[in-house]
C-alpha cells in the first residue's frame, strides 16, 4: 500500500512539472504581449512589465490588415466546416446505410486516398486552381471540403453504422426516400460526431499555413497565421504587437476548446482506437 | 423504363409492386447521388493529380509552357544536387529524433495520468493548449524562451555563468531545438491517444501481477508495454508520415514568414518539403518538384512497409 502511495506521488510530481512546462511559456508570452517594446527587448528579460500595456491589443486591431486577416480566417474556416458537415455526412451515410453498385470499390478508394501523402498532389492542385483563375483567392482553401474528405467520411460512416436498423425501416414505411431518411432521422442522431467533425475541421483550417502560403500572394487575402507573420516587416520596432496579435488569433480556438473540450479529446482518442 | 415495368406489374397483379425491388433501384440511385461529391473529389483531386504528378516527375515543366518529357533527368539531377541530399538527411534526422522521443514521453505521461489522479481533466487540458495552437502562435511562445537576444533560456544560462546560445540560429542546435519544440507542441495529442489505449488494458492483469509481487517497473514492462503496443505502432506510423512531410513548423520557426530565410541558418534545417516548395513554387520548376514529391512518397512508403513488417516482432494483438 505504501508502495502505491509513492508511485502516485511520483505521478503527481511528473505531471505537475510537465503541465508547468506546457503553461509557463504561454504565461511568459502573455506577459510579452503586455510589454512596451523597450521591455520586450530588455536584456536580461523582465518577467512582469512595469505596467500592463493592454493598449497593445487595441493597437493590433487598428493597425495593418489584422481585421481583414481575421475575417478571411473565419470565412475559410466556416465555409470549410459547412462543406465538411454536409458532404462527409451525406457520403458517410451512403456508405453506411445504402446499397448501390460499386460501393465496396468506392470505399476502398476512400481508404486509399487516406494513404496518399498530400505532398504528391499539391502541385497538380495548384495547377488546377491556376487554370481556374482561382489563385490568390480564398476558394482553394475551402472548396475541397465540399467534396468530402476521406477522414470525415470515415468518421461519419462509423457513426451512422452504429444506429439500429429499425429506425430507417419505420421511416421507409412512411414513404421517405433515402435522402429524407438521412436528413430527418439519421442526422439528428449523430450530433456528437458532427460536433467532432466541426471542431476538427475548424481547427485544421484556422491553423493551416501550407495552403495559404501556396495559394495567397496579396496581403489583404492572408489568413491569420500567415498574416501575422507578414506584419513583421511593417511593425519593426513594435514586435511586441505581433505577440499580442498571435494570442488574439488563438482566442477563438481556445474558447472552443474550453467550451467543448471533450470533443477535441474524443476525436483524437478515436483515431487511436481505429 | 423502370417505371413502365413497375406500372405494368402493378396493373397485372392488381396489387402494389414488390416493394423490395423498387426500393433497391431507388436506393442505388440515391446511393450514387449521395456519394457523388466524393466521386468528383476522387477523379478531379486525387486520381487526375496523381497521374499528372507522375507525368510531371519525368518532365520539364514551368507552368508557362506545356510539360516536356525528359525521362529520368529530374531524378539524375536530384542525385547530384547537394541541397536535396542535405534536405533528405535533415528530414531523416528530424524524424528519427522526433518520433521515438515524442512517443516515449507521451506514453510515460499517459501512464502517470492514468493513475486515477485528481484533476485529470485539468492536466490533460494543460497539455492540449500547444496542440490547438497554430505554429505562428508557437513561434512567439518559443521566442519567449529561445530568442537569442531576450529569451528566458539565455537569461538563465547567463545567470548560471554559462555561454548564451544562438538557438535556432545556430547550425548545430537548430534541428535538436526544432525537435524539442515539436515534441512540446505535439505531446498532448499523443498522450490522449495513449490514455484511450491504456483505459482498455484490463485492471485484473495488474492485480494478478501485484499478487505475484511485481513492482511498478515490472508491471510497466511486462503488462503495459505489450498491451499498449498496437497503439504504439499506430502512433509511430502516423507520426512518421506527418513528420516526414513537416513544412509548417520549419517554415514558421526558421523563416518567420520569409521563405528565403526558411531552412536556415545555412540550410541546416532544410527539409524535403521546403526544398520541394522552393523548387516548385519559387523557381516554378514543377517537374523537378514533382520528382522530389515522388521520391519522398516512395521513401515514406518503404518506411511504412518496413514498420508493418517489423511490427510482427513486437506488436501484440489480442
């Protein structure tokens, strides 16, 4: 018994140290965002500024295209979420509940697509969007989400497969076609999985850097992660503002996380069980 | 056509048509309609691009003129391009350092957290905050600690009477530090996957071991490790695939938004994805960049096959 108490004590110690290693750098960053430029670049660094410069945050919102970047990020993330929910649930439903020709072959294609590293198809994607005159627009960042990504299909299919058969039988008796059964009966039953898909897609798009770097060239088209980086050139001598800008860009995700933590964790945990 | 048959059927029998048959044809139609977004996706954004990319790999293509078939030229050029070899070496080094370190630390954390500690949720949340942050956020967090001028790490070293370091601007330190930062950012994610895996290890195994007098290390070594090995396998394969294609973290942490600086100093953090990006999107050598993509894919494929083969030796399935 004594032995067990020791191992718990060690576990507490390890996990507390680890949690501090995670959080202290964020606390230091928060402090940096509240310094004057002089304090921010002081050697040796001072942890806590003489007075907290909350006005840094107000300045970020006024300067440069920060508002525009925020709008662009929300635009891309929300359109992607809508597309992913609609397309992945529809395709996932068909794979889970309907019988149609070539179903198995098609599903093997979905699984196959999951294995292909994105790196081999990014150049042709760029060429496609160039041909469509969609470079330097936000369209390439969200449009593909409306065509059902394999991971989302897989997630939704699993959820639909867990629903007992009786539900669709009774709906069919009442003369609903498969699409109506999907919209009216099945969609409301998989809300937790939809929440997982929403969060997964939103976070992925909000934090994405590679695609915006590839597709966007005009500053006013930038999304937050690359927009903030681009402020470096304009804000020389004001770098503490970039720290504030970065932390503002974390806020929506952080709020979503604090509000719906279990869906973040659930999704990642599920990917382990598969 | 279908409808005519059904209608005649109804007329002849004088009863409703056999419901099963009718349902099936309409079900097929609906199935194909509902799956069509993915069909378009596959044809336009997967199969077509794969074929095109393969063709470009053997061509000279600058997007302005049509691609010109050049056979193995791109691959020959890659072989004699020192930057490619450096990028390949760095990619392998990064993966070899990162994957085992992150996997091991995440497992240890998960084991510690799995002891039914109070406040589990809060600890888990603390480890997830770096996971949900973009690399741009991480850049400024890393700056607070590792900025060569005013970061906390150098302040600490100076106070201890040691030499200040140039961290990411130091050719020797850059990759190890990138690994440390990446482990720090990603560990919460892997930890949560492990937590889910650990919860499925039956508790009576541990009780039986305790009766036999097994200590904490013995239980970890003989029960936890083998029982959790399918999760470990999955984590290792997954992390290898993503790490091999690492772009964002290196672009942001070494380039700070400037592509010409990314991969520095002196190409010491140049990885395959950055090399590919620069060849393709900066110099518009789309053919050469596609060839790099295929080589990257092939190495990754070989690595995954190797892992699949080796797993038989160490992964225990129920």
